[in-house]
C-alpha cells in the first residue's frame, strides 16, 4: 500500500523547530548581558555558515547561482529582521518579542499586495484586522514604560521577516534549493554583522558567553533544518499552525529562566496574533483588475 502523500505527522517537525527556536531565544537573552545585537547576530550566522558550508563540502554541492540578486534581496531583508528581532529579545519578555516577530505571515499578505499587485480576499482582510487588534493590545504595556522602542522594532522585524519569506517563496519558484538559500543568507548576514561590529568596535566575548553565542547558532540551524523538513514533507496548514508553538515554548522558557509573566490581556493579544497568522497562511490571492 503506498504511503500517504504529505503525512500529517511530518508536520511535527515544526514542534521540534519551535522548541529549538525557543532555546535560541534563551541563548540570545543570556548572551545579551555582555554582547550587543550585532555581535550575537555575527556569532549566530557564523556558526550557521560553518555548518552549511560543511554540509556542502561533504555532499559536493557548490554555491553557484544565476539568481544572486534575488538572494541579495532575501538576505538583506532577513538580516535586518534578525538584527531587530535579537534586539527586541534583549528588551522585551521573550514571548512578546517572539510574537511580534511572528506577525510575519500577516505582513506577507501585505507584501503580496504591495509588490505583486495581488488582491487580498475577505479572509485576508479579516486576518489583517485581527492581527492589528492583537498588535495594539500587545504593545499596550510597552507604551507605559521604557520598552516602546524595543516593541516597535520587534514589530518591524516581523514586517521584514514577512518580506524575507516573500523572497524565499520567489527563490523556491526559481528552483533554488533550501540549503543554497540558507548559505547565502548566512554569508551575507555574517558580512553585514562584521561591518556592524567593525563600526561599533569588536571585543572578544567572555568565556561564559561563548556557550550562549555558539548555542544560538547551533539551535537556530537545527530549527531551520526542522522547519524546512516540516514544510517540505508535512501538511502546510498544520505546519503553519504548529509554528506558533514557538510562542508557547518562549513563554515557558521566559518564566522558567527569567521570571517573566504575561497578563491576561497580553495572552489575549498573543492568541489574536496567532489566529490571524494561521488565517493569513490560508489566504489565496487573485490578480487585481486593471482600473
């Protein structure tokens, strides 16, 4: 009897990815005590670059591509999103920073409208409305304290991540393999982080921080591999829904390691953003009619 195509259990790789992303967030927050966001991004991307390069060397793969411009756009948006996301993690409760970054499916809908001229459906508008309400509620406590900048930059990271996913989808349509996309993202991000660190002034991390910096890169790479397998072999809708277990792991880790607590209204905001993200992943687009 043939195997069922795209079995649902393969989507459980997304839970593995979410757990590893949560572990990455803990490492970033611990490393941020003595290192700024640019330095953490540098270590995270260098580790990923070494792992992917080792894979390419072992498997005899090469990075030559006819779509370097598309990789550049994806890498620029992804690097900017990652940089701001790590900054948000250092300023906000872990679950809050993760949730703001996970507004990316909502922004992905907007980028489809802006860059491709596709017309959102009613479901898309409902997802955008729920996401907007959720973001307003989640930003509510940040307006009253010193974390407003971190919250806003966390939201911008979600917008840029949505743009990066837009370019990833375009690269997939061009036939680019996932490992090559990860390679160029890691390469360009390492270069960008080196420029930032060179401008800010490089310093070697303290011995204890090396564990957290390397850990962030290892966990992030494992999460990316698990995420890729979930989307490739699992059911897309179930995988999109399970992606939000990252918020659950982040809230658990935030409470366990950092004593962070989220109030009832904050949880309502997180649920609204999660619901809007799942709805956004089901959106189908049509070409806008010419005026």
